C-alpha cells in the first residue's frame, strides 16, 4: 500500500485556487461582513491603533487581521475581493506550512497530500472564504508547532528555528490572543514529558533572541491601545479570555460532544483516514513520536475547547492541518478495513442526502415554505448545487476504498465539492448578504438622512455604504464595550425612539428582519412610512421627514 498517498501537483494547485473563483462574492452576515468592515474603517480613518466598528471602539480582538485587510483595501480599494485577498494569502501560507512540515518530518508525498487535505477540508475551505480570525491564528499556530518540532527533531537548526517559532507565536497572539502561547507551551511540555529524547533539544527553545523578537512583535500595540483606553487590558484579557472561557456570559454554550461532531464533519472528505491515523497513534503512542505529537495537538485543542463555556465550530480550525497530516500518514500505510467501511458508509449517507436535495428541486415550487425572502427558482438552484456538492463528496467517499490511489480520489472529490459549495454560498447571497439592501441605502440616502437597524444589526451596511448606522434599536451584541461610553449612549435605542419617528429633518431608513415588519409598522406616526422594500430575509422601511411646521 506504500505510495497510495501520492497526489499530483496540479490537483493541489487547483484546490488552493478554489477561493479565487468567489473572491468578490457579496459579504456574508455576520462574521464575514464584520471582519471586512473593521479593516475598511481602519483604512478610511487612518487610525491603525484603535480598531472601530460602526464608528465606535472595537477592541475584542487583536489587530493583525485588521492591519492586513486595511493594507489590502488601501492598495486595491474597498471591495469584497480586496477584503478577502489577505485571507487567501494566509491560506496559502498555511498550506505551505503543512507541506514543509510533512516533507521534512516524513516525505514530500506526505507533505503534498496533507496540504491537499488541508485545502479541501470543509471547515478550512469555508473559512478561507468566510472571514474570521480563526484561520490566521490557525496558520501561525501551525508554523509555531512546525518550528518547535524542527528544534526537537533537528537541534542543529535551533539557531534559526527557535526564534522563528517565537515570532510565529507572536503573530498568532496578534491574531487571536492568549491561546497562541498557551497551546504550544502545554503541548511542548507534554511532549518533553513523554519522550526523553526531546528533553535536551527542548532547552534550545528558550531562545533570548526569540523572546525579544516576540515581545517586539506582540507588545507595542497593547501598550498603545492601553494608553488610549485605560480599561482595555481588563476588557481584552479578563472579559474576552477568562470570562469567555469560564462563564456562559457570551451565550455560546453547546453540548460536551459538540467538537466530537464538528471535527469529523469539518474534515470531510478526509475524515476516515484521519480517524484511522489517530486511532493507530493512540494505540501505539511510543512507536512514532512524530505522529504522537500531531495527535496530541488535535486531542489537546479539542479537549481545551470542549471544557470551555464558549463553543463555536470555527474554534476547531487549528486542528485541521495536524489532522490532515495524520490522514496522509494513514493513506500512505493503508487504512484498516473499519476505516474504509466507515468511508463507504459516509459516502452512502452523503449520496442519499444528495438524492433528497435533488428531489427538493422538483418539490420546492409546491411546498409551503416560511418567508425566507427567496423565490422558488432561487431555492431550486440552491437545491441543485447542494445536491451536486453532496454527490461529489459522497462519490469520493464511496470510490476511494477501491481506488488504486485513494488520496487522489479523495482530493479530487474534495476539490469538486469545494468548488460546488463555494458556488452554493455565492448563489445564496440574496439570503445571507446585506449587499443589495446596503447599496439601495447608499443610492437613496442623503447626508441629512439617518440609517437605523431594528432588533438586529447588518454589518454589511457600513461596508457598502461607507457610513455608520446612526441608531441600533434593541441591539447591543458586539457593541457592549462601546456602549459603556457615555458618548455612544444615543446610538442605542428602544421602541420609544421608533414611536418618536419621523424626525423633523431628513428621512430615516430602518433595516430589520422581515419577520419584525408587522410589529414595527404600528409604531411610527401613521402614514410616515413612505415605502417598504424587501431584500432577501430583510426589509427596509423609509420614513419621511416631518418637515418644518
């Protein structure tokens, strides 16, 4: 079975190029639009120290992604492609890190297959397109662990690898915070405890130049923001790290088994070989210290977030590159029969789901659906694309066990499914993007007019209009920090504000979910709502000015 993990370079190149096809697709609510808007605002304001959202301070996360996005927007202009381009480049850096680690740790074939598996794993591919901070931190954590392993396995290279590991950890810290140092330190400590051969090389990780480099990279921004916002460090570390992890304050709870479902699903179509590689390593942890290091990273990250009070599927992304390497190792040696049975079973289930989605294509015009803002033709297109995506994944899973080159079969199926899935997300933009609504506001609103949101907040409004939302009625969300400032109190409102409409001068545009329309239109003065426009699941009310008496 040796060599069955080999994949051609052209397939890897095709997989890495997938996000290019939808680089300029409309921004998705919520995270995609938010993490495009903060860099846009930074580029527009010229303030590269204090991030802002809706013209209010936004200091929940570190600035590295904002700097990259703002630089891209400064260079290319404020558009979706410019906002997403740095994430694509980071994904390429991540794939390069997987290839480099797999190549020297095992072989170039392993490195190439693991890079392909990373690029086509469902969770990774989605987060290259849908902007969050999880991909940047995952990329720099990958490089941190790869460089640590380089020091442990090849101590002669510690002179450059140890400082580089510290620098990568600092960049990860500037991407998302404390986990960037916590995870590598705990992981390295466990490895050194398990494998005596790595204890002496591990001493080389205590690199004074590396520590200084990490401090120079990571510390200045924190001092700069603290000088402008005296409560910043408390907010960033106590609230956004410890309270988020230890308490249900942020309402992101999930069952204990959440990541046991998310990780296998997010690794499709590479789930079965990953599970077999993980199982083999767990059964014989001392037979190959390198594989055990990869497995411990996956287990440790999953265990950490499983015990957290705040759980999101995207938090599992840092395990994908290491899981991909375990999958490549399993494919090189040949997975056991149970893994191939699991693979065939997953393929059959996915093909069954594809058949159901295909049947919906014919049934949708006759089904009674709740209001979604989508007409039957759009829903039919989405059903066809969903069916094709599931069929590509299912066919790859079903065929791989009998293929002469199963890694090639899985990679080809993952690439095809990825292209179809991205097309599906792009086609669904009328239902998940505020672009059309925002452009309508941009075209209609004059300087004296105001833009409000009711019982929700559309992040794309500011990105596409270039102007802030003037008032958010019954919404705080990620603005809880900004709301503490007395200067921002008037930016938040309730139904009393709506009942006071219309304003004396200037119209008011109010965006809301269509389901809130019936309640909303009972509150402004009778006859003051001059128009309603619907954009997918959202509605836009235009309320005329009261005018002078």
